[in-house]
C-alpha cells in the first residue's frame, strides 16, 4: 500500500482513540445502570453522569496542547473529513438545535422543518460555493481571509467587529441551554452551571487552541449523538420492534393523525409571514403534526429556510473548521459528512417528538384526568409538564409541555431507568460545550489575530502569538458567560438572530468575494455594513413589533441589502488591482501552495534576507 | 499544476458545475415543502409522503448533491490539471 503525503499527515490511530472514548462512555452508563439497580443515591448517579464525561473532554483538550501556532490556529491541517464533518454538524446548532428543536417539533410538528432544511441547504452551499476556496486560501479566521482578499486592514477589522455580535449571541444561547441541562441534572442553579461551563471551555481549549477544540469537540459530538440516539432507539424497539427510530416512526404518524383529528387538534392555517415558533416556556400542542403551515406561514417557511441556509453557510465558527482538513478535496467531503451527521441528529429529534406525542395520545385516548399514569405524574413533579386539572376529562389542550424538556421527558414516559434521562442531559451539556467552544475558539482567534494584531499582516512571534490567542480565548469565554447571565432570552431566539445576522452580514460578501472578481474593497465594506445594519434594524423592529416581520426572518431584507450594497459600491468605484485579481484566480484553483502559507513563507524569507 | 491558458476553461467548467449542483437543490427545497400538504395524502414506508420527502427526502438529496459534486468537481480538477499535488 502506498502512502501519499496527505494520508501520512492524518493520525492513523484516531479511530482507536475515539473508540476508546465511546467505550468508556458506554462503560460509565452501564456502571451507573448497575449502581441504580443496587439502590445508589440518585444524586451520586447524576454527578457521576455529569462529571465523568467532562473529565474525559478536559483530558483530551489538555493532552493535545501545543506550542506551534500552526497547530494552535489550524489543528495542523490534518483533521480527516469525517471528523471535521462530525464537529461541524454538531457545532452548527449545538445544544439549542438538539433540545429546542425536539420541543419545537413536538409542539408545531412539520413547520419546524424550515430550520432543518435550512441547515441542509447551508451545508450544500458551503460545500459547493465557499469552503473549498476558503481552504485553498488557508486563513485561520474569516476576517483574516476578507482582509487579505481585499488587501485592506479596514475590511479585516470591520468584519471582526461585526462578527463579534452573532458569535456572542451563539455563546450565550449555548451556555444557557447547557446550564439548563446541567442545572437540572445536579440540582444546582443555572448561574453556577454557566460558570462551570465557562471554566470547562477554558480548561479544554486554552492550552491547545483549535487543536484542543477539534479533538475534544469530536468526543463531545460522539457523546451528544450517543446520548440522543440510545434512549430513543430503545423506545423504538419497545414501540415498533426495530431500533431505527428515524425510519420507523411513520406508522405512528398515521395513528397520530387519526387521534389528533378525533381529539379536535386543529388544522390551522397561518398567514403567509406568520412565524409562531414556541418560546422556552410551557405550551400545549399547537397543531396536527404532519399538517404544514399552521404555526409558520408558507412565506415565512421559505424565508426562514433561506435565512438559516445563509447563516450556516457563512458561519464564522464553522468555516475556519473546514480549513483544518488535509486538502481541498477533503474539505468538500467534510461537508458531505456534516450533512450526514446533521441529518442523523435532526431526524432523531423529529422521531423523539413523534414518540412523545404517541405516549401523550395514549393517555388522552384513555381520557381520565383523575387517573394519570405514573410517568405523567413524574413529569409534573419534575416540572416538565403542567396539567390543567379543572376538567375531569383530560384533553390535548389541557397538557402543556416545557419546550426544552421534551427531550428529557421521553425516557421517563417510556419507563426507562433514570440513568437514561441523566445520559440525555449529559448529552445536552456535551453539545452545549461543543457549540459554545466552537464560537469561543472562533471569536478568540479573531480577537487575537484580527483585532489586537489587526494592523499588521505580519503575525507576532510564536510565543507572544500563542499567549495572545490563549488570553483572547479566555476573555471571550468569560464575556460570553457574563452575557449568558444577563441576557434572559430564549436560546432558540438567540440562535435564530445569530444566524440571521451572520447570513446578512457575511453571506453576500463571502460569496461575491469568490464568484465575482470585480468586487473591490469598497464593495466589501458596503456589503458588510448594509447587511449588518439592515439585519439589526429588522431584528429590533420585529421584536419591538414595529414591523410585521419576525426578527428571526431578518435575512429576507439583510441578505439582499448586503448583496446590493456590495455590488453597487463595487461598480461605482475603481476596479480591483492586478494583485487582487491574481489572488482571486489563484484561490479558485485547488492545486498549488496554500495562499496563506505562501505569504508566511515569503515573510520568513524577507526577514532572513 | 494547471497551465495558465487552462484557467479560464477550468473556471467556466467549475461555474457550470456549481450551478448544476446548487440551483436544482435550492429550487427543490423551496418548492417541495409548499406541496407537502397535497402529497401527504399518499404514503411511503408508513409516512405521509409530503412530510417524508420534506424531512428524509431532502436529507438524502442534500447528501447526494454534495457527493455527486465532490466526484464531478474532482474529475473537473483532474481534467484541467487543477488538482492538488499529492
């Protein structure tokens, strides 16, 4: 067998390492199941389920520490496509995507698909139109790419400043969701858990930068996927006799549709741009599961899909991850893997909500409000559901579920041992750490490389450069934690704003910077400012009810504004220089030296000369 | 390494491949969910067809789109000599 230079770069033992991690996690769950049967206090089990995996993530993060900037900022560019895709898929929406999306599917059914389809489209567009060229360019951050592409420090610093807001929103959303799950798991206040998560992120990432982030987030992604899939696979075996819940919940949907009709669950029709996505409180089922456009109108569905698509495709916490593969070909493949893992997670979330609806329908069909099953009383005691006890007959509208507790409710409803509920909560914490860590890492690198050292193309010497990166990552993590404490907003809404802002600000400029060589510095500045400005105004107007458009749909105005601003400003100002055109031509060719590496090599030669 | 005169044909070929990959997919993800209600009358694997195509169907189509793009674009890279050196 022959080895190419690319295959030699990749550690051949990665599969064994992550196999050991997955085995350790499964071993921990089995051990805790045994202890539960032996009557061990649930508090011990809960702490063990939280702390055990956290120790493993921290150990992985610390074990891969580095003193090389190339490793610190780009993980040595030797992360295989599958692992890159795994990290990207789970960092896209993180814990908010898993927890809130399960609840949203449960309450509004089909309409939640707009966010899922947007995610799929985001990966396709990123894989075809952006990531391969970004990989060839080789910059560690998006502002660094934009600055070099347009040969402008103003573009670099401006884009860094504009990216801070969506990244901080994402960090706050993920920390709040992670703190909710960790706080519920060990019975501690969410504020304390936010500090714990911030501490974990710092310990895990600071020493090894993106290298630590990449490998620890692979472990976190494995934990999150296992924690999501294992309980629902067991439920699928119990209910449908087949352990593939994503494919076997179809017949349940047919039975559900019948019962939903009999029980008078409405088939509503939302107005074209209505966007009634459930918030993080309690809500009864809003509509029949498979009937489309009852909570989100058809116009809003399309706009939400395209907004999420643009936000995911140009996400500054995902794009730099695509440059850590061994080559352009691997980068393209990594987005295929990301689509596979994202689809697995989202279809599992949909199946959880269907199984949960099925359990609820069984109770409602029995119809006796006074004789509730044990699992329902348990969920009431846990604070996951509220039941209106005024009527003697239990109706669908008299049961309200906490949106973010639907995921944790399924193992209780199915009568599984408590350890499976703890496992699901630990999986949520893992997903939150993964996505918050990705955003912290991205913003930390931006702060160190493009803000503090933003006025120089020449990087700092290795040692100060690394320390600056470490301090920036620590500072961003703490700032994100403080924001999570003082911003008591629904994490899903924060995520949707983040995607709308990212899509409006970056998507048009990034796409045009590759596919339209006439674009110049003025166009980039105008595109960034107009996209960001219009998106912020739309979000504020939507939240203040000044416009009839929900803030989450800000992309419908922000993206065209960004594109128009970029095109108009480019056309009315002088064309790009010959140097800039040559850079665009080279970026479009996968072969040859990575452009950022060439720039660094030339700088070194210049210094020696 | 790609020859200078090959750059233009390579980029033209790449642009067409991008359009062939992205445009049909985008049309599909916009149009398909809008017809989900009428498709739901049919069944597939026990699922209402509109829901199945909007969830599982689009997932499969997205994976297929990227997989075919990766193969086609790699062939284009090799055809024009623009591929990576290994």
